[in-house]
C-alpha cells in the first residue's frame, strides 16, 4: 500500500509488534475474566512468542 514508506519499514514493524502485544494482553484479560482461576493453566496466552 501507499501508506507504507519503503524507506521506513522499521516503523511498520514496530506497529505490527505493538498490535500483536496489545491483542495478546487483551486475550489474556478476556481469558482471565471468563475462566477465572482455570486460565492460569493455559500458559499465559503468550501464543508461543517470546516477549509477549
């Protein structure tokens, strides 16, 4: 897309990583709310991605 600046791919990468981190946190919150104490055994919902 024209929005992506080919000279500044790092910004796009940072935005994607941030969006994934936010989605992971939101999923963890929903799991905690819906499953309560059972959610602790699900591995934290990190999607297998280090740092999330």
